[in-house]
C-alpha cells in the first residue's frame, strides 16, 4: 500500500511503500537510519543488516543526499522518531542516485541559497514556510467564500495604471501598442462587484519600484476583495475578521510548521479583535512624540509604520490619509475633502502594511476630475467610468499582500523566503 508520510500515523503496523528522497543518513555499523522526505513530511526509515540482503544493505550505505527512493516496510510507533512513527525497512529501490548535494550543513550565504533556490526549497525550514503560505491563502479564500464573495480572476496584462504610472512594467502588445503588467486587479474587481455584489481576485501583481527593503518584491501575490454597497467602517470590519480567521487557522493547522521556524506563538495568539484604529493625524502625533516627525501629506514609510505598530500587540488600522498621497480613485471624506476614506492595516512587530484599501469614488464627475488632476488619459478609463454611469453605488475593496502576511505570521526577516521563487530588483534567477 502506497502512502504519504503525513498518513503514517493511520497505518501503524501496516506494510507500506513511501516514495521520496533521502534527506539525511547515518549508520551505526549494523543499522542504517535513513531520513526520507516526500513533501508531506519526514520519516525515519530503519534498515537492520540482519533483516535485508547484503547487497541491499551495501547499496543503502552508498546513498547520497537527495537520492530518490522507493522504500517499503512496516510502520511502527516510536515517540522518539520524527512525527512519532518510523519505518522498519524490508526493501528499498533507488530511482535516481543524486550527485553530491551543494547545500550542506555548513553555513551558506543568502546569495548562494538564493542562487540555489530550486534546491533550497527542499529544506525543512522552507517546507514549513511554504506550508504556512499555503495555509494563509487557503484560510483567506475560504473566509471570503464563506461570506459570499465570488472569485473573479482579473487580467495580468492591462492597458493602464491602477497605482502610480512610474511603477509599471511595460511590454509590447502586437499591433495595439504597449501593455502593462498589472499592479492590481482592483479596477476589474469594481466592474465584477457591480455585476455580482461581492467578489475577489487572487494572483500575481507587479511593481517596477526600485526598492531593496526586506518588505519589497517586484512580483508579489495579492488577494483583493471588493464589495458593492460598502463603506469604510464595514471594510475595516471585514479586513479585521479575515486576518483573525487567517491567523487562527494557521495556528490551528500549522502549529508544527510555526515551531519549525521558531515563531513566538504567543504573539500570534494575541491577534484578537478589535484592532486599534488611528486616523492619519493621530498617527502623525504619535510619530512626533516618538521623535520621528513626518510632514502632513506624506505617506507613511517603513520606518514610520514600525514606530506606530510597535505600540500595539495586534494589527492597527491607520485611516483617512491625505488625498494627495493616495490613488486617484479614493473617495474623499465628505466632512473633510483633503483626506480620503482609505485605511491601511499595519502588522505588529515591525512588519508594516499588509492590507491597503478603502472606499472608491462613485461619483462620475468627481472621478473624471481626479483623472485630470493625476494627468491620466480619460479615454483609456472609459470602461471604468461606465461603472459610474450605470448604477453607481458606494463600494470598497482592499488588497492583502500574501508575502508580507506570511513573513509576519512566520516571523521571518525578509519576504524573499515567503514566496517559492522571489523576483527582486537584482534577482531574476532561477
């Protein structure tokens, strides 16, 4: 019977076959201890010299790290073994004998590991991080599915900017001129929300931003819900509930992976509603008191976000930013038109913004005015303006940055380990 290693506990005493790779090996003369991984977990396969043929025992002695194997034997409970079970080997077949493996137990530099990212993904730490990432995505999409949001995939190639025009990746597009890699699915989400009420898209987004901070990638994944008949306060309630659901599910289902990356679980268990809410003006007052003054009208940078979020054990909303530092589509506050109904969610422990969003302009004339003020070509946005011509309503949406969220939940230093193959300003390989 063929099983995955994660299923071993359900097959104690049974004869099974595991297909995987040799993670580590040690021997004590008459016994080989083979740590085998298959992507779902790691199990210790014990081969005793007196229980197998001499040729098989000799072949096992010559195995190299990452050799691919078929291992057959009996599952046995053992509290000392990884996962609480081990495999008593009766047969082993080598599928592919590996060359000497370049990643060794010695300390390797970041650039070496990034050059070997295709192999580095096989390590326990990277396994744990990718499982945490998958759980974050699963939890967030399941939350939206439960609350009536329909997935609507947005195009990656677009004719115009969503965010600033200076951070677009441009590419030739047949006889139609140039297209751009998407910065966000938001504009298309707004069209879908006018059709279905509540929607979300999920996919890669791109920013040609020349930034080398630990929070930035040039290609990152974003989950973007959008809802009609929604205003700012309700948006913050939805975002708060989603983050609590995501953190709770990762704690519940990926606790061992969090322990593998040595995450402080108490910090995650403190993520409970309600989240603090600060206006932009209140945030500036806090920065001034901390000796980090910021001129009114400038967006918060990483340093400012760290100062603000460090005062809280939970994520904190900063809302009502100045209109001049936010995108053209943001709805002004009716009581104070110089600020917009936007809100960013800052993660604690210095991880910065993980959610950005707010209420969109639903008035046609105001949106046309904003396009002119931002020197954007109105003819390119005619379809977007149509949404205000045919049944316009107040609506909100936000984007959850997956890699920043994973970095925060896992407690890792840099977002490059929160995605399988990171694209950075200075890295396009492998």
